């Protein structure tokens, strides 16, 4: 399986982060409207990502940890309508995540600035490990970028978007 190092964080000041990303970016932004349909899976997470007319099936395993963490994944282009129907029947749909994503690249890192329906604004860093690089190397790159972008440890999120959407929302009285 391919692997990378990831972090996700809530964004308090989206414009400030976006400005820092744009100053450092080698490429981007590319704006994507994405719908991720998650299927029930006994191991890892399985989702069908639809963006425009394209679709890809993505399976990934990642510990729910706030620190930079390794993610192992596999993905392949698919016929979205057919595979969605098959997996919906065979596994059942867990839920759907809809988001607007601005994608940037800084070196070997993909930066996602996401507006997630029902959740708000987030930033994700995905350090794509190159041959010979260790997990520790990727974690160091992620932490360096966190510092440069002003991403605070306290804003880090362990869960996937689907997990956050499934969590009970606090009532206004709490």
C-alpha cells in the first residue's frame, strides 16, 4: 500500500492560513467539489470519492491520532454509479461527506483547505513519502509546515470527517 503522513486541524482563521499557504505553495489552488460516500468496513475506511464526472474508490488505514500519523492507502479510478450501487448493497452506506477543497502543493506535501458541510473549515497536510524516507522524516516535514502555516497543536483533529459528522452535537445549553 502507498503511505503518507497526515494531520488535520480545525481552522479558526481560514484567510490567514490561506495567505500563508499561497506564499509558500509551489502549485495551486485547484478547487474541487467532492462527495465522499463511506461504506461500512470492518477494517480501515472505504469510500467512493466523486468529483465532477470522476470517481475513485479509496481504502485507507490510519490511527485516530492528533499527532502527524502514517496513513496507508489504496485507490483506483472507477465507474462511480456502478460501484456505488454494488457497495451500497453489499456493505451498506455509513454516511456521506460533502466538501469544497482547495488543493495546494508545497514540495512533497499536499495541502487541503476544506469547507466541510456541517462541520466548518479545516486544513489537512499529506506528506507523500518518497523512496527511502522514514515515517519520522515525514512527521518532521509535517511539523515544520505546521509551524510555518501557524497550525496549532490544540487545533489538531484525530478523527476523519465522517467520524466527526457522526458525533453527537453539543446542545446550546452545554
